[in-house]
């Protein structure tokens, strides 16, 4: 069974988290013995634009958004525009798919299945929509998915709304979708604790990816966070 290094990095601005992803990607590319990494975090408020576009789905000007303290960042992930911010559990698996399954459709399905299993563990019924990626509760999107794969190594991932301020989604057409809404875990059940969700997410990741998450810090990746502390990973 493959071992995947798990890290909860707390709250980071999107640009910093992207830098971390890029360096973990390079590490995975250069160290073929490594199955990869699974990092979770929260972002400061940001709208990210995918390869399918998204600026046309901003409902206000970029100047208005920035005046409200919301960054806008164009990315190389798949998908359209989405929101990241406090109260959201964002997951970035950086995995060498040659150690799992070299199939992009399988990988996106696996991320969705991991979220569906996570929700089941906290007594929420999540599912899929035929024409729209992500995980849904009825007609409300609970988790967005957008990935990038190069040399069979993954980047980006998912954004699961825990107690996210859903008003931010009113400033855009999320993922370019206008006919459906968005929701959060605490909107469905306010008694569910974030720690419960994270633990359910970790076990579901292991079940779907057939791997073991490890947290022992034995190797150093060459970057530093905002507090100038070197991050250590397996």
C-alpha cells in the first residue's frame, strides 16, 4: 500500500499555497519513490479562474472585488470560476498517478467519491449531477472539483464548503452555473464539527485511493511559509 504524506497547513493566501503546490509537484516529479502528498488548508477570500475561463462570470468589476478584499487569480486548473475563503476545506492532492491509476476520468471520479464517502460518514447524502462536476446535495453544490495533471502528477483538487460565507458566491456565477445554488455543511447541520469532517475526509481518502496517510516529518521540501519556518514532509 502506498504512503501519502498528509499536512494541514491552516490558512494561507492562494498565491502562497500555489507556490507550495508547485514545489511539492517538483519534488514528486524528481523523487519517483514518492507516491505524493495530500494537503488541506483554508484560503483568504479569492476567486480563481480555471482554464475554461470565468471572468465573464464575475458579476462586478475586478476593481470592486479587490476593493472588497477579494483577490482574483487565473490558474492552470480545469474548470471555470469559483470562490475560496475562510470556512472552506480545500484539498490539494499532489499524487503520482502512475502509482495509482493513469486515468484522468478515474481520478476525478475518485475525488468526488472521496467527498461522497466523507459526507456519508457525517450523515449527509451527497451525489453527482450528470452535466456538472463536483458533489451536490439535491440542487445545491457542496464541493467544487478542478484539477491539473502533467506527467501523470496531479495538482489542485477540491473545495468543500464547511461553514463558508455563501454570500461570496452571489458575486459570481459559480463554475459558470446559473440554474443551481451552493450550500455548506453547517447550513445542512450546524452541529457538525470541522474536526469530524477532516477525520472523515482522511479516512475516505485512504479508502478510495487505497493508500495510507502518514504524518511523520522526515524529509525537507525547500520552501518556507509566512512565519519563515521550513515545512517538513514525508
